[in-house]
């Protein structure tokens, strides 16, 4: 029989935790050290060491302390198996998520590298299939819940504007991403923008003023003259914000419309 005894100091040193953490786990019934009758000190057994390893393992997996206690003392074998199956699904989704974020970061970096080179130029490009959710402050608006979900996943979204002459102020602000990312998030209640050939311009707004209709009108006027036609809906995506060496604030917006 293994009867190794560890002191509180030993446990703190081995696991890199505080005395208060040990006491907290004890109060929750996760640990049950023996009290030495001669000196009143706690003595932790091999069982306590194994239990603490399990506690830290389950905590690292995202379990609450209540669920951790259930996992150690209450779950049956089939329930543990089911829990592991759930975590396999979670980790698989995480791998997909990080793969998508890697692709997005790589594309964004390429976007940044070309931003200054093409700043102010009117160019033609093929867009990706996009997806956006309008801003709303009304909880009863059908866009409210999708907007909240988008806010919870901002690593995939950027601020955008959709200006078509009918909307104004907050009505034109949206959270926008590529449709492949909204599909991954299972976010379907929004507006899909199919791929199209676009006329685009990277613009630099100096200062903290938001993009406004005069900037959009300037872009619309330029491309209307170049292509001898009228353009309706203009999209503007926030690429980045930064200070330059002279401490001036810049906002790079990518504006485009269907050609």
C-alpha cells in the first residue's frame, strides 16, 4: 500500500499553486487531506496527488470546478467516454477555426502590404463572396441576435459601411466578413454579397472622423467619370487604424462597388 505523505508546502511546490487554492479545493470536497494528530498539519496522500492532477487536467480542458468534481467523483464510464467524444469534436472545430484564422491573417497581411502601394489608385479586382450583418440597437430587430454573435467572433469580422442612398448614420454600418467564415460560425441570418468584378480604391482618412458620404461621393464621382455610368451601392471596409511618425491618426478604408 502506498502511504506517501506530502505537506501543504510540498503540494504547493510540486504543482505551483497557492495554499489558498488548496484550501479552496478542500472546501469544495475535491481534496480530503488527513490531519496529523501530533501537530495538526495537513498530510496529502497519493490519492490527493492523483486527485489534484485530475483537477488541474479538467480545469485545463475548460471544466468548471463543479463539473470537475462531477468528473472525478460522479461520472460513470459511459459518461466519461461521451465527455471525451465531445472534446474531440471541440478540438476538431478549433483546428478548423485556427486554420481559417491563419488563412485570414495571411490574406490580411498581404492586404496591408499592398495598401500603401495602391493607396488612392482606382483598380479593378474580383471580390470574394462576402457576408454582413447590419448594426442595430433594437433587441426586437431580426438583425440583433446575428449582430451579437458577430460581436462574439470579431476575429473574423471588420467594420464596414454599405451606402446606397437610402440608408444613413448607423443604418449603413455593418459587421462584414467572407462568407466562408460566417458558414463556419453557422451564422446565416445576414446579407450575402455574391462574388463580382469590382472597381476599388484604398483611401486614407486622416484624423478620427468616421468615413462619411462626402468620401463615398468622391469615389462615386471618380469612377462614374472613368466608366461613364452611374454606380449605386458603395461598400467600405475598415482595413486598419494607426498613428504615423508625426502622431497623425490614419484610417485605411477599402471602398468598392460592382463594376
